[in-house]
C-alpha cells in the first residue's frame, strides 16, 4: 500500500483547510496511513497518537473535531436519560423477558413464559437484552445501547461524507444528524428505529464504497446490513433497495455482467442474513413457540406482509385501529400528501433542513452531471439522495399506521446530502450559480425555521427572529463570498450554519430535558407536533394522550407528575388505576375500554405484593388484556405476565379454550381487570372479550386499592 491524498482537501502549513476549486473523482484508497516498514528507520506512531491525528493528509483540526463531535453527541444523548424510565414499556417488558429466558430472547417474547411475541422481529431487542443480562434491569441498561447506536450512526455518516468530500463536510453532516430533534428522541428510546437508522446508514456507506472500487465484499456487506435491518423492522428496511441497486448497476466501475453477478450475491446475502431467523420461526412447531404477535394466524410471514407490510401502505392492517386518509385525505394517522413531512404533525420533528437538503441535492446532481458514469461523487449523491427521496415519498403517502418518530429514518440521508452538497458548492463558490445556490439553501433553512418556530409562538419567541435575520445576513455574504476575504467568508459560512441549526438545536435540547414514555412519543416542546384526526391531540407531549384524536393522559406530563407527586412506581409510571392510562382509573368509555393501549398502567405497591406472592409456582403471575397493561405489571414485579390479545388486544391469542386450559393446569394466578377487553375494534365477540366475560363470571374478585383482579385459583361463590 502507498500513501495517498484525499482529492477534496489540501493541507497548508498551519493545518487550515482550503478546498480546491473542483471536486476530483479519483478513487480514494483506504483512509489509513500505512505502517512504517520494518527497518526503514521511520518508527511507527503509537495507536493513541494515530487515533488522535488521523490520516497524514488531514488538517490538524479534523480528527480532534470528529472525536469531539462523537463525545458531545454521547454526552447530550446520555443527559437526563433515566427520566424516561422504561420508555416504551411494551419493548422493555420484552427486554426483561429476554434477559430471563433464552427462548424469549430468540423469539422476542413479551414474557418469560413465552405466550406471545412483540409485533416485530427481535433483532433490535437483542443488544438491550444482553445489556440487561450484564447490568440488571434499569433504565440505563435498556437505553444506553440505543444511545450508542445513535453515536455510531453519526460516525458512519461522518465517515462516508468525509471520505469522498472533506473533513468539514463530514463534520457538518454529523452535526446535522446529531441535532435533528427526532434523532435525539429516538436514539434515547427503546423502539426498533434506532437500530434501523444505524443499519440503513451503514448500507448506504457500503454501497458508496462498492461504487468506488467495484469490490464485491462491500456490496455483500451492504446486503447483510439490510438483512439485519429487516430483523429490526421488517419491510421498512427494503425501502431504499431500489436506489441502492440502480446506482450500483449503473455506476460501478466494472463490466455489466460482473455488476449483475455482484448484485445477485448481495441479494443472497440479504436473504440469508434476514431470512435465517424467519425460516427457523416458520419451521418451528407452533405448539412449542410463542404466538407471533400482530398476526391473525400465528405466522410471521402474514405479519410481515400484512400488518407490518402492505397494511402500512393502504391502511388495511388487520387487527389494528384503521388507517389514514389517502390522496391528501385525513384519517386516524394524519393527513397524507406531498407536504406531509412539513405539516404541523411532522414538521418540527425532521423538516428543519429538508428544504436545504433538497436544494443541495439538486445542485449536487447538476454540478456532477458531466462526470463519467463511474463518478463516485455523483454516485454518493444518488445513493444518499435517492434513499432520502424514496423514503420521503413512501412516508408522505402511506395511509396506514404512521407515527411522527418514524421520520428518524430520514435523518441520516438528509444529513449526508447537506454535508455533501455544501462541500460541492463551496468548492465552486467562485461560480455565481454555486454561491447563489448556497445562499438559497441558507435562506430556505432560515425561512422554514421561522415558520416552524412560529407554530409554537410561546416557545422562545425571540429565536425565530434571530434565525430569520441571521440567515438572510449569511445568505447575503454567501452571494459575494468569492469577493470576500478569508475571514469574512468563513464568518458568513459560520453565521449560515448557526442560523440553520438554531431551531433544531433548541428543539433537540427541549427533547433532552424531558422524559418520554408510552408508545407514541414526539420531539420538541409542548405543542410542537399537533396530531391530526378527531380532537386534534398532539400525539405524545405534555397534556395529550399521544394518540390520534387527543385522548387524555399525556405521556410526558403524566410521567413528570408521577415523579413530582411521589406516586410513581418502579416502572417510572405514575400511580393510577389498573388497566388504563396512568391516572385514568383503568377504564375509558366503560368496561373493556382502551386502557393500556399506548401507555402503561399504574401499579401500586399493594398490587405488586399481591402478584409476587407464590409467583414462582405459576408460569404467569397474571394475565392482562393488551401488552401495555401486561408490561406494566411484569416490569413492576419481575414476574411473567401474559398479554392477552397482544399489543392491541385483538390478536386471537390465546383462544378462550387455550386460556381455560392454562387455568385448569394452574399456570396463571390472577387476571387483571380492565384494559381493552373488547379489543380495539370494540367488538364483544373477540377473543379478549370472551376471556374477560368468562373470568368475571367464574372467579373470585380481589380488590386492592383501586385495582381489581380475579384469582384464577378460586371459583366465585354461587
């Protein structure tokens, strides 16, 4: 190996970065300085010094700045982490189960008794479960792995952009990602989206590497990354496959026959890495494994292509709560249409720099239009930009279940495009069209930041004016940047970056200050994301239910009140009635209401003591309707609790006959009253409703404070 220079950077004597006038498209070799040959007289540098110094051709500030970015991101994401308690108790209960049972670990069961799984594959649970096995069940053991995934995603995006463009470009991309509000939310939360975002970023980086030198191994590893992403969140991992495959098929520096063969090998790697678990589950006898949560016929394939697949696009998720409006309509999951990522529901989560990203993507493609077919620079824009566009389009028009936090998938793509586009235009800043486009991107960011900040007029009302005025001033300087001296030019750039990032940074800091619990969470201050649908509830902030339609009992406010009043339980949930939203008394709309669908139930010390008594004599200490209800009791007691009907209470598991057999065999001690007894559809004929009616008619009622249980070992008198 020989030393090389990065074609997009030069180092002057003082270590300052001074980009060349055009993007070079020469292939870049591995960005690691070669070790000194034995006996050459040149001693090899210590590892610590090489880690700090980076590549020989890097400016002096490059590696310290990168390490500083990772350190600051880590500190920010760890700040106030325990305020979220167990975050989403649905997944935390599965983590607890997997830390107690290797069978639950493999299948992703909600309980150590292996009654039913979560409604996703288990890959995203595995890091958390291993952490809990080592450090015990607590908030940090569950959430720190998510933080590390966030830091890893920042590192991957930085590395990919820096490799082809410049250290400054990589630093911009990493900073944009770290300060995106929805990223700060989901890289501190225990949903599958953190792992998905990391693996999608890795896949994009590997495809760019493959376009760079045509090596099969990079493409195969990209297939492996997407395969494991499938095991985190099923078909969402496949959204970016079309642009990745097309870009490699067109741009790779090898002949067409070899390109097609490499794509076939990558597809095989994807199938193997994502399909091995699916094959085992499908071939495993259903009678000796947990029921596949979210499915209606105990099939993971049905779950993948139904509830978690096409149902998300057309809104026909069997066993769910219905879809949204198609073609610009408004439904339970908000308004769909081309502007969905910018509306009042989603805008404050992700869209701060989306207008700038789209401008810079178009400019980057124009700037590279005359480069050869195998241009890695253009290929980078196509890989990251194509992933951004296709994900935006699908999110904008999907009529099924859609939550604001899904948009974290856009954050790595958006950040990479901004870093690459800014670098490409800066290198051409002597050309008027480039400087004007840079100015337009800053103006778009400032103007849109003003609009987003104006949607919450009581939140830092002065900030929107600083963003707007600062952005306009920076844009004016960028227009004439070629005529300015070095210091004034850098001042204009710095002002533009600060103005563009001020809004999302403020929202990110607000996100870090609050705890987030429940199934639907949003970033930013209260009122930053007004969810559509009847009632107009915000969907996850203080004072709202976190559910379309504005159900009572907001997750952030409830969590804070529970802590302030001292009535929170071991789960981090405030005290309240059983089976309902925290503090909600356990029922909504009469018996069998929606309690526990989105947030966990309050568990008093008396209820905890009741369930723990003789729990080791039973497979399940209790059974409850709906996964969130069951999760709350399981996390509070540390004992397995059966979730009847899965997440929505609508899965046909267990059947009434199966439940009756469990009771006859002495495997379940208590039945928790309340919860979504009729399931989300409100039908009295569903499995959950039948079980509830049978229990209430045949077993002794036990009241502990405001909570009601049925002792399944004692028949009702009379």
